[in-house]
C-alpha cells in the first residue's frame, strides 16, 4: 500500500489489521490442535483418536486462509491447492492408516465360526 506524503491510513486499515491478526491467531491455534491430536494418534494408534484429528483437519481447511502461501495446483481462477492445504495431508493419511490397521486387526482377531450365518449346523448324517 503506497501513501502520499502527509496522509494517514483510514480507520478501516486498523480494523483490517486487527481482523487479520485475529484470524492468523485462530489459524495457529487450530494448527497446534491438529498437530497435538495427530501426535496423540501417532503414539496410541487407537481408532478412538481418529475423530479429533479429522475434526481439527476440517477446521484447519476452514481457517487457513491467512497462511495459505503459494498456489501449487490451480483448478480455476481463484481456486487451487495451496501449501497450507497440503499441510492437512500427512495427518489425514495417518487417520487412514490407523483405520485400515484397526479393520485388519479386527478381521484377523475374529474367532473362527463367526461368519454371517450365526445358526449352528448339525453334522451331516453318515450312512454306514
């Protein structure tokens, strides 16, 4: 923003500065929450820790505008994938890996004989 000598910025400039600072603060808090939830998920590897990570990632994608950075992939004019959007990818992959490993563990630990048909079967009669 260029100013000519002797002019002062209007009252809107201060309001925009405070709003920008506040939105950066909120984005930083959400980023820290996402990092904390992701570290907890990484340490525990429990499926119960996946929803907080997903919630903070959705919040991150909603508030990361002040920290967007350069556009890496442009979809349309004014819309694209930015550096800040890419920061959500590793925690999202971690959530997928934990969910898949829990699903596989559940299938592996499933007792034999507990298929879709839960009715007991009588042994077939043998003709002697």
